[in-house]
C-alpha cells in the first residue's frame, strides 16, 4: 500500500488535504520534459490529456486538455472496478451450482444434471474440479439424463466485435463474457520435444478438439523452435488443430487459444473432468433453465470481489472486467433496461451523481476499455480517483493496481528509476491509444492522482511520454520535513 496513505499530522491537528479538480490556481501547460518527450515521439501537444492532483499534501494541480472526450483504453477498468467495490462490496461473491430434477440411488442419478452459472469471472479449472469432486462425494457417479447448461444469469448485450489487428480472432483476451464462463474459455496447447519425438497436448482435454501434429524435430543444443497452430472448425462444431513448425531437443512451447463457443467449451470441460473422476453422463448436452422444483446437489463460490479486481487491474483481464460490468447490470437491472450492459451504465452514472461527480463524457460499452466507443475525460477520471482515495475501500482499490517497476502491466516500466514501487497505476493500450491512470508519490512522499491519456492515429513511442509524466510528478520541489506529532519541545 502507498506509504502516504496516512493523513498528514500538522501541529497536533489531523489535517486532510484534499483538492478539488476545479480549484485554482493550477498549471495549464505541460511539464517541459513531457513536452520534449511528445516532440521526440512526433506527437502534437493536443494529443495528450493530462490531470495531476495532490491528494494528501501540498502541490499545484495540472490540467491540460482535461475536458476532451478521449478513449481511455484499459484504464476504463478503473471505473468498473471502483464502482463494483462500492456498489457490490469487497466481499461480494458469485456462485455456481449443480441441480437435478431426478432421484439418486446407488450412485446413479436418474434424471438430468443441471449446471447453473452465476456470472463468476474466475471459475477456473481448479474450482470446477472441486465442485465436481463435491458432486462425486455426494454420491453421484452416473447420470442417466442430459447435461443441461443454464446460462440465463446475464441479459447479454449485442455489441460489435472488436479486433484491432484482424488476426486476433482466437486470442483469449477477446473472449466474450458469459453467465457460465469457465476457465476464461482458454485452451492451453503444449508442444514438447521428448527424446526426439514431439508431443502435443491440450488442456482441458475436450473431446471435440483434435490435433494434427506436423511439427518437425530440430537437432540443436540450444532451445529453438517455431510452433504454429492452425485451427479449422468442422460442420459438427469439432475443431482440428494442425500444428506446424519445428522444435529443438528438450524444448517446449505453449500457447493459449479460444476455439470453441461457451456452451461447447463448458460442456466439454465438464465431461472431461467428470470422466477423470470416474463418472459418466449418458445424455446429450442441452441448454435450458433449471426447473423451479430442482434440487441443489453442489455449490461453489468465487473468490471475494477484492481478489477479483486485483486480477482485472493487475493483469488487465478484459473478459473478467466485462463479467464484472454485466454483474453490476444484473444486480440492479430493471424492466426498463434492454440488457445488462445498459443497466450497468445507468447505475454507474447514478452512483457517480450521488458522489456529485458529473461525467458528461462518460460512455461505457463493456466496462473493459476494449472498445472503440468507450469515452471519458481526464478530469472525470481524476475526480473519480479523488473519490476512491477517500473511499472506505481505498486500500482494496489501490492495492489492485500494478506497482511501477514491480508487477502487472508496470512490471518492466520505470524499473531502474526512483519511481520503482512508488506508483500504483493502470495502463491502457489500443492501436490509437496509450493511457495511464492511478496514484503516484512525489519525492516528498505525498500521493497524487494522475491521469495521462494519449489519443493519436500513430501513438508509437508514446509509452515513454507517459513514463515521463510520472517522473516529472515525482520531481516536486523538496519540502522541509514537518515535525513528528509526538516530538517533545
């Protein structure tokens, strides 16, 4: 946690120094070194929106292009996660349940087995295995009926597909949200050269995924190789993945792909785990609602929201952010809401208004920033960060952000500078966006809210501009240390 989280003690009184974004005076020009970095990157000054506000100590706020509507890329996750913390609460959990409409006798479930999703953003393989292990421990071994998936928890929006590069269709970061999201719908392919023979495995071992291994062995003392995966989907929904390339002795290579729709992936994963546990399901894979008179067989809960937002912000997980955004909508949906995305935007706007935060530029399409439509201004983002600093859940929120030079999206940035470990900031990147927002300390140990969002058709090299923003913020004039509150005359 930021060391300067404690309030400033001055002459025996507890003094909270908070600055309004609209308070004067403030700087309206870019710091000289930031301007130099923009010129070096061949970017105009108006490409950068910058707001820096002192939160618990002295300093002059900076506001440049503060009220321009900009695409924030993944820094939009800061809005989604903070809103969820306050509206759902840091201990909020999602549940996933097995039901049946049949009877259990001698290890045989005579009837259907229902799996009902509750929108869990982190229902991974381990959690699903534990849920099925509980089902097995409760006496179920064989299911005579169908495997029924209930994916009705969300009212899904119809959103445009996002694909920046045109060749990312199978990349896991593009996976859409789902009420019954399992393992982020990712398939892990592992190729390894074992004693001159290349072996290809896939996890989870879903029956509808077939491997055509064409990888060649290369005799080399160094671990070299280039393994490529080319999936082709058949009419029946099965996928054949032809694996080409070459792999050196003792080498391995792995990649993650998303090749199946949610229902096929979830059912295939469930059947694979159930088979490993010694069970069987005789019926088909079906999608339907759980009957009202069905009985609960097993239940599993997600980690707390405070842990979920850490995964979202530290590692910029788009799918989990979208799950969280829809979960907000599902929690507060009314009959007037067309879908859960529209419900989520409505309740976020209402929540901000109750905090006296006006955000006319705010547009949230999916809450992750992986969008061409999402918008906010730097002033609006900074005002929200000010409110988060004063929130009862500030500790959980700030600790979810990447630490400069240490972890998450900031692990490799500012590592050898005075800023290492001094900032908790979220980054964002799209083809025409470079962004950074969060909390950073200056050389006096005081914390600032900082928002730097750069929109330009060619933002190449712009990450160095944003790093320079934090470096300039750090270089505040040195102040004399205040006397300790417990010091004696």
